[in-house]
């Protein structure tokens, strides 16, 4: 896949889980030049590992894959 076919890359994401009692737990993940589809898969696995079936994803900063 050429760079032109990559829609965008994720550079940072903050995952926020709000529990029923109102408590909030946030996890920030930083990555460089990762394809969005690969990131989504990793995010899903990470959430399941945390035992989170529902998550709120905030603050996704996108940048071009080209340096």
C-alpha cells in the first residue's frame, strides 16, 4: 500500500471510561505513523484487556503519514 492510499495516521488518542458511579478512568496512548485500521484493532484489544465493553474515545489527533 502506498502512502497515498493511507487515509490518515493516529498520533495520539485518549480513552475515557466513565463508570456507573461517575468515576472516570482515562488512558492516553501515543503512537507514531500507525495506520488507522491497525490502531482500531489494537484499541479494541486493549479495551477488552481492560474489561471495557464500552469506551469513549476523545482527542484523536491526525497527521499525514508522510514525513
